[in-house]
C-alpha cells in the first residue's frame, strides 16, 4: 500500500490527512490538526509563519510514525498572501489579507493601470487585499528592495522543507498578476506598476515534483519523502475533490464561500467585471467564481455570543427562530469588525432578540448571497443549473443547506467531506 500526505491549511486551522487508494476509492485518515489564525503586531494583522512551519513538521512526523513510508506530500493553503524572501531568510512580517494596509494604494495602482485593464488581462475580481495591491504597498515601503523572491504561503513552506523555490500556477492566479491567456505573470502589468521582475519566475502546474526533504528536515520528522505540487490554492484542490455529475456550480464553504463553475477559458467581459467574478486557475480549466462571505460571520458571532456552545446546538436553536430579516454579508462592515454582533445590529432595522435570531439571520443572509451570485453566474454564462454542490465546513450545516435550497430554488448536494484534502491527494496519486 502506498500512502500520501495532504497538508491542508486554512485561515483557522491546519490538517494533515494521510490518503491511499483502495478499491478505486481514496481512503483518508486525519493524523494531525492544529489551530491557525492571525495575530496583531505593530497594529497590523500578520501570520505566524514560524508556528505554521513547526506544525507542518509535527504533522509530517505524526504521519510517518503511524504509516511508516509516505510516498509524497503536498501543501495547499488560502490564496493571496505571501512571504518575501532574500538569499538568507524571510523578511518579516508576513502580512495577512485581512490587514487593511493595502487599501491606501488602490487608487494609485489604478492610476498606473486601470482596474478595467487589469481585469481584461487577468480576469481576477477586485478585492482590496489582492496580492497586487499588497506588493505595491511593499514596494512603496522599500520592502521589495531587500527581497529576491516572493513565495505564496504553500510555496514558502515547500521551500523550508526542500530548499527549492517553485511558483505554482493556481495560487499565482490569486495575485491578480497572471495573464489569463498566457498563464504566466503579465510583464506589462509588472512594468506599469514598477514591480521588480526578478520576483516573478516561471509558473509550474500541479503534479510537478518539488524535491526531497532536506536532510535536517528528514531527520527531524523521522523519515524521507518527496514534496510535489498539488493545486496549492485550497479552492482549486477542493474543486478537484468534488465527485461531480456533469458540470454544475459549486460552493467551497469555509471562512469564505467560493461559488463558481468550471469553464474552458477565462471570461473577462464587462459583464463579468461588473459582477466581480474571478477567473482563477484550475487543473486544465478555469474556475469562474466569486469570492463571497462564508462561515466567517458565523464563527465570529459564535466566538462573541456563545463560544462554548456546540455548533450543532447553535444550528438547532436557529432552526426554531422565526427571525427573517437579513443583511448584506458582503458589505465591508462584516469583513473585520471589532464586534460582529454590533455589525449585525448596525445593519438591521429590527434587532435580533436572542442568540438564535442572530444565527438564523446569518444563515439566511448567506443563502441570499448565494442566490444573488448564482443569478449572476447564470446571466454571465448563459447556463442553467439544477444542482449546486457544497463542500467544506459549511456543507455540514443542515439549516444553511435547507435555506439555500429554498432561497435559490435549486437541488443542494451537500458533501460534508474534506474535499480540499481529497483533491490534494488525488493530484498526488496521479503523479505516480
């Protein structure tokens, strides 16, 4: 039996999942889990990359201890964020996308190349934390002068494991700097913004071998294995993990909800730009999708109102609520409020009277945001859908699934599986 390791790291937790093929199915076993999250440093939100790497090594060690030989491993994470590196070490801090530092340079970036032109070239939706704005901010601060490379989070972790720097295509597309036609970094964008071209190397597809663990890493984790590239943007791996009949829309439901459809080539027309749809890299296709609010609002409400209450109890209590008001969960006021409860209060004319009311309002608001995005998807592609696949943490929420069916008038196929890990493992197995 050959065993593979998927290291799937999200904004709130990381998982090490061993997988193997048995009777034409991929079987899985979670061997390690660790918490993740941003921390505040000098009034900025940053990632603790040292802690991330230590936990990556702990999980690899746990996998090897339980299964012996691991054929290969691959790492996927959220998109957009990156680490600047020079010839000696990383340049701290590693900023988190929820930090607002880049918002001050957006107009300046668009003054050098309009967003209309950026979208025509890349097909990437506007978000104030897109990598293109973060890197421009770094350039203005002089941070890029000290860097000879920038690595997306999974690429940086691969580098620490192997000593090899390799840029992966699907995650690179989340930067807003990859040309949708050539599938390489767009030199005209780099030139217009003055970003140093030395930072933007060749892009590699999933399935590419990165290398073996460095000797000191192999010693620390108790064995040797090979690192390969999966679709290192977690949503790209999640889409690969969906056992889909035909080509239906999907939602990868986590901190964010990624709603989209697989298309053969990028759709970068004016209608798509106005609807803020993105064209992100997939494995042999483009993920035409929209980044909308996800379980972030629910998790923040829970942390504020009832942190110790089991999630299933929260769902069942919300099911009993008759509160039918909703909010625009994609409004910026819900992105990073000091108090999520106050954000809901400020957006509602009629305030919830109980915890259950707040959660029902959140679930209903998410379902309505799905409806709006699906309507845009139909209008922009001319396609009709009778199914919606939902994977990830949100797929376990029976009330949200029911509300989504009612509001969107579509059959919801909820797959409460580790779709990202399954896609990660599938792509590794196909390499062999």
